C-alpha cells in the first residue's frame, strides 16, 4: 500500500469520539439537590463502535443502587430476546 493510500484511508476512518466529561458533571449536578441521592451512568458508543461508560455518584449507596437497577434492566432486556437456538 502506498503512503498516499494509507493517508487517504486514515482520513476516511471516523475519529474516536470522546464524550465531554463536563457534560457528565452537568447532568450529575441537575440530578438532585445537595441532600439528594445523586448519580449518573452514561453509556455511549463511539463512531468506531467502542463502548464508553461514564459515571458520577454522590455515595457508594447510590452507586450500588444504580448498579442494581442496571442489572435488572439487563436481565429484562435479555428475557425479551428469548432463548437462542443453541440452548
């Protein structure tokens, strides 16, 4: 492959997206008052297909509660898919 072809291909590739962490912080700040259970988990996928997860919590209790909520959501989504042909 020539140098020109390699440069053209690298220009055509999408750049990996990096979510601005300032936005995660802003969502966290509006998710509740000072005495509220505050937390955010944000999952995004870059143009290259790379999953990215951003988190911000006010306490370990909130983090564990949100993890349990995600676990339940994942279980619900898996049950919608149903058994695979291999099972």
